[in-house]
C-alpha cells in the first residue's frame, strides 16, 4: 500500500461491502442466500420465476470521458446495465461489479460507491460480488433480474401492424458529448445544456415500464446505439421491417433549442439515451396509453412485413433509412 491508497481487501469491505439494499421479507424464501464474501454469490429464484442476466463494460475514453466525476461514473455504469433488464421486462434483484482502476484513491472510491449506491437504493438491489484489479479504468457490471417464467420480452416477437413505440425523448445524451467538459459546472450552465448533461450522466433505466410491458409488448430493446440501429435488431430478429414517421420522432424542446435541425439525426442515430423501443399491438396501446408510466411514450412508426427501414417524411414522401448507430469496430 502506498501513501493515500488503500489495499484490495480494505477497499472492497469499505466501499463495496454494503452497496444497495434488497428486502428479503418481500419473498417467502431467501432470494440471495449468499452475497459478498465467498467464492461465488448465490441466487435462488422464487418458484415460477427465471433469472435474466446481462453484462456491460464501460471503457474510459470510449463510453465516458477521462474527466468524468467518480459519482457520475458509478451512477451511469449501473444505469446502462439495468437498462438491459428493463428491455426484457425483468425486475432487478442484484448485481456484480468488475472494477479495474489505475490507483486506489479512497476519495475517488467513496464517490464512485456513492453514485452507484444511489441508483441501487432507488431500485432496491444489492451488490453481491465482483472483482477488483489495477489497470486502465474500466467498469463491468452484470445485473440479475427476475421475470415470471416465459414472460421476458424478447427482440424476436414483433408482428406486422404493431406500433413502434419509444418511452421518451431521444438525442439529448448524444448532443451532450460536445459539452462533457462542462460537467463540473452542471449547476451553473444554462437550462438546455444542463438537460443534455443530465441525460448523459444520469440515464434513468425504465424498469417499471419494462415490467408493465410484460405480456403486452411483442418485442422490446433499450436504445444504447441509436433508435434506428436498435430497432433494426428487433426487425432482424423478428423478420420484419419498420416505417417511421418523421413528425413523431420525439426530441425535447431543450435539445432543439440547443442544436436546431440536428436534433432529429441525433435522436435517430446518436444512442446513449437508454429509453425503451417496443413493438405493441394497436389495441393494447389504446388500453395502456392512459397509464402514468405511458405519459412520455410516443408512437414513432409501424412494423411492416417488408424488411428494411423507411421514413415517412413531413412532405408525404418515403425514403429508405440506413440503420447507422454506434459500432465499436
Ligand atoms: N463476448 C461475447 N461473448 C458472448 N456473447 C456476447 C459477447 N458480446 C456480446 N454477446 C451477446 O450478443 C448479444 C448482443 O450484445 P450487445 O452487447 O450488442 O447487446 P445490446 O443490448 O444490443 O447492447 P448494449 O451493450 O448496449 O447493452 C447479447 O445476447 C450478448 O449477450
Ligand atoms: C466519451 C464518449 N464518447 C462517445 C460516446 C458514444 N458511445 C460510445 S459507446 C456507445 C454505444 C453503447 O455502447 P455499447 O454498445 O458498448 O453498450 C455510444 C453511443 C460516449 N458515450 N462517450
Ligand atoms: Mg441492450
């Protein structure tokens, strides 16, 4: 151990020994019989349920800027992983954390743990294990969620005629990339830029909406790479296509005020929004549209039998769309 740093086992118990909460009393038998402290954690799904699990890695310089505050890094890392559970309609229970850090600064770790704890407590989930190593800053989080047997929402169920829905406005997080250096002054910048930065640094995984969509939506995905690229995953898995309505692509007024006509292409292709995109039969949309959880839901298009993506433009013409979106290689 060097000055101002802390050893591996000390840091695990101090900063990660008690992150998040899980209320076992909600269930008849223990769901997490073993958490942090043994070679494995143990999860025991209640009768009639299965476990959905997903892992996401965030790499410094690729998924977040080197300048990011440890608080926002902790929060954002957990949020993007939870978003995949939301897309399947799973209720999060627990997560594991593989943390690679260049040095073990107690101040940095306390803030990272605080950001992660805040979101973990909001969703009543517990950190149950992980791995800590020295190296370039990289965070991997695996999340575990419960869903009643056979009720997880897959990408492969979209049907011709379903409405293509999105859970909220898009493009703000993508537009924030040009303002990331303003993170430290977030409280002082103008309302528009603060709105963009909040969407980037504190995405809100749509867990409750995902659970409501079980046995309602025919398919769902979370929007990490951009609406077109992510809907295209649904389209390919379901052997369908999509017709989008240009007028319905949801962009916030604050995004439009800041970037003008660029808003629409950011909404379609920039990614990082972590809203849900789902395919819903029209009559179920009519039944659900009055629900509180549907207040930001927008119908952006319709599923077509013909493969490929198209846009119905404001002038009535149709054009072929390229799915685009973020790709790593
Ligand atoms: N290295 C890997 N080994 C095995 N399976 C993988 C690997 N990388 C990705 N996958 C699987 O491929 C599928 C698509 O992965 P991907 O990471 O693109 O998911 P996503 O939800 O579209 O994106 P995001 O990373 O933004 O959550 C998932 O089922 C995932 O588990
Ligand atoms: C500093 C910085 N530069 C660029 C981006 C944009 N970005 C990077 S990865 C990705 C898709 C999701 O990744 P994955 O598919 O690995 O989940 C997006 C939209 C960012 N977030 N931060
Ligand atoms: Mg996903």
